[in-house]
C-alpha cells in the first residue's frame, strides 16, 4: 500500500495530466469557446423543431451566419471530434465543453 507522500505524488501527476489535456484541447479549437456554445444553443433549437437529416447543414448555416472565415476548418474539427452530423455535434462534441459551462 502506498504511503501518503506517494498518494499525493500520484494525485499531482493526475492533476498535471488533466491540465495538459485541457490545454491541448483548448489549443486545438478552430474558433472561440463562445462560438461553440452559441452553435450548441442554435442546434438545440433547430433540432427541437426538425429532426436531424444526418448532415452538418444546420451547423454550417450557423457558422456562415456568424461570418466565420474558417467554416471548413471548423466542420472538419467537428467531424474529427465525433460530430459528423448536427445531432452528433450535440451528443458527442458538446460534452467536451462541459467544464466551460
């Protein structure tokens, strides 16, 4: 059984790894956290009114309405992070932002 100093050392390593993972995630974002939150809110409303058509149509519409010049980069990032369609953006990508709310 590890002693108290070993337990604390392991906790510190876990904290450092978690912080490093968060920083890497933050650095990977192709747009601001605020833009992602607004996208999730928009998709919530859109998908409440209409079923997902298994595309990123609503996500792309939102991004273009925001006049973001890197819509393609953002949609690729969404796909790489589990959001191949609008409902998957909410189901898979939004949860990655839980600690920002």
